[in-house]
C-alpha cells in the first residue's frame, strides 16, 4: 500500500488500485461459486478428458513423463493428477482444474479491459464472462481450454505493459506465460509468433533510434517462451523423430480425410508389419493439399461456411455488435472515466494488433475443424471489446443527458441475472442413448464392468469413457480383423474385449462378434481365441458383450 492513494505494486504490471483488486477478488469468488454450482450439469467425462485424467494419474503413480504421450501437451493432465492427490477423485479433479483457471482468468480479463477501456468496461466484461451461458457451460468441463485461456490472457496483459515500458522483464514474463500456455494447447505457439510479429513490426516503425533495444526485447521474449516450452518440444522430437508443435499434426491430417469421407474410420489405428499402430505418420497439411487438393480446399470451404454459424451459437449477435464498437473506438476510450481522449495512433494500432493476436489461432479452424468448444479461449477477448463498446455508448449518453452514472452496468447486471435464471437446470427426463450419442451409456457400461472384470485385468475398448469408468487398464483396439485384434491382445497382455455398437460402427468387419445379439435365437457358434462372458444392456442404453481372450 502506498500512502492515501490506496494502490500497490504488482510485478510486471505496475500499480493497481485497491478498489480494483477488491473487485477482482469478489468476481473470482462469484465465478468459482457459480462454476461449482454448475458442476451438477455434467453427467459424464468427455472422451478427451478421460485420456487427460488417466495420463495425469499414471504420471503421479509412476513418475514417468512418457505417460503423457504425444497426442496432447502435458500441463492439463499434470494438473489433474496434482489435484487428484488432494481430492482422490479423478473426474472431480479434472473439473476442478477448469473451475480454478476459469475463475483466475478474471484477473487478466479485468486488468486488460481496465487498461484499454476503463473500470466500467472491465466490470461489464467480467459480469458477462461469469454469466454467459456458453462460458458457464464450459467453466467446469474436463478439457484444456480454461487452463490455456488463463495463461494466454495473462501473457497478453503483461505483453501490453512490455510494449508500453519496453521492459525486458515483462518481455521475458510474457514469453514464459505463452510457453506455459503452449504446454496446455499448441495454440500458445501461434499467439507467441503473433506477439513476436508485433515486436518485429516496431523495428520498422519510426522513430528509427532504439532498434537494438527493440531487437533485444524480441530475443528476450523468445527466451522466455523457450524456457518452459523447449523441454516438451525436445521430448516430441525424441519420440516422434520430427520437430513439431504437437504429436497430433499427422493424426489431424489423417482425420480430415476420414471426416470428409475419403478413407474409412480409424485408419490411423491400423497395425504395421511389426504389430504397431501406424498413427497419423508425418503427414502435414501441405501433404494433404498436394495429395488431395479437393479434400483440402473442400474442408476449408465447409469450415468457412460453418464458422459464423457456430460462433453465433456461442456469442450472441448483439454482443458481437457491441464488441465491434469497442474494438473500432479502442484508441478513444479514457481508462479512468470512459471519456474520449487523443490517443497516439501507434498505441491504438498496437492494442488492436494485441487483441487480434490472442485470437489468431482461430485461423486453425478454417483448415482443421470447427468445434464450438474451441471458441472458449477467444470469447473473453470479444467480451472485453463488448465492455469497451458499452463504455463508448455511455460516453454518447453523457453527451445528450445529464446522467453521470451510465446505463451499461445496470443493463449488463440485468442481462447477467437473466442468464443465471435461464441457466437453472430443469429436471432431466429418463435417460435414453439418443439424448447424447450414448455418452452416458459408456459410463454405465464402465461402472458395470467393475463388478464383472477382476481388478488388475486389462480391457480393449473403443470408448475411452468405458475404460475410464471401469477403473481398469485399457487399450484401444487396432483397425483390423478379429485375428489381428487377438494377436494384439496377446502381445499387450489384454484380458477382455468390450464389444459395443460403437466398436461395430468403427470396425464393421467385426460383425461376427455380435451374433449373440443379432443371430438366430440369440446364439452363435464359438469363436477361436475368444469367448463371451457377459451380455448386457444398461437402462436407456445399447446392448454390449464382454469377451474374454482364451489362451492355451
């Protein structure tokens, strides 16, 4: 605390008024409480979340970093495993990591909006962040987005201070925060490259003096990024044999072919002559463009059509209009009272580029897939601009009326209350697998397997959820014949195969496994190397068969 100004110093950020600190703490508490309340809406772990949680638990059990694999970065699984040490519930731990970082995201969101548009805009953005149905619905989800978003926005907040003060410490901190964000999602590297582009642009803008200092800032920024990111990059190189941002690069290219109908499902799970999965290989988007230009450009065309529609489902159009107002009038908003000021053109340009850089990974959606959940990391940026638009409207209102309090905060408060009210969950109808594509049925099957399959056994299942809830070690079945799957089970010491309708849809050549369900009289001749030990169907779910591998 310093004197009667009631401010304190935050390293890398500068002086923060105690009133803003108190507001942020209150907002964090509200966000955490509302997110915990919302945990009741989640019935089942996501497919990705099952993998994240299992690998995190395995790491803390064995201490082997190879438990994280190469398909996803290690930060979120590590945090899930860490939380699980205290909570002793893997699914709850996966959700609480997201609740924690979702609430903490209010720190950089409020701080950056405060710097750009003022306290009124920061409050409006924060209230909408807490209550917007899309964000609230993802605030406790078991995926990486909330963790990534906190570090990406924190990096943006610190980076803006770096641009203002040309501080080497803030440049290093911004790079390090993005390096940590990269350990949550590969998009962290894209944002880092965009920030580096801003620093590079400043090298060529007048005044010409100080170029060496600007170049040094750029070098320090990348050093900060590489400190947390380089070990993982080196690990990927050692395992995959190629320098890449994510081990999923080749897999994504393969999945695009499947998604667009060029190849059958799960071709990346075929076995080679050594009995190992071929994976996605080293295929890149450039390879896809050369080998299958119709698939590549058709995928981009379809994604461009889907992007506005999917974004509209997560961010209401009237808020988007307000965010455009805030973004366009960004250089003319006074941080203290929302009034107008004469801001240097360069500062306005840098601030706009900063916000655009945080959203730059949206370009990936055009070439890969449009997934609404991926918008989570960018909606907060839109909300900050929305707050700026509301602050701008307040300044217009003050020009024509004697009002001094403004109208934006009351409107946003009412809108937030409406969002909360409309989000009160209604009683759920009896479960049926058509409600969610049989996701909850996977949970039911997994829980049932605990009483069927002995502890210590290894199962083969196409559903990560079934494996997760069974609390048994599990493997994904290769894309191959029944004989190949039996050989795969022998090699990997698997004991049981779970034959679900999902497996049949992805492995139609295994239709023979389902003869006890669809065959004449509900019976079938015995199959070599495998025997049925249980046939079941959970409430509202689909039938399934548990097979045991028979070894001589």
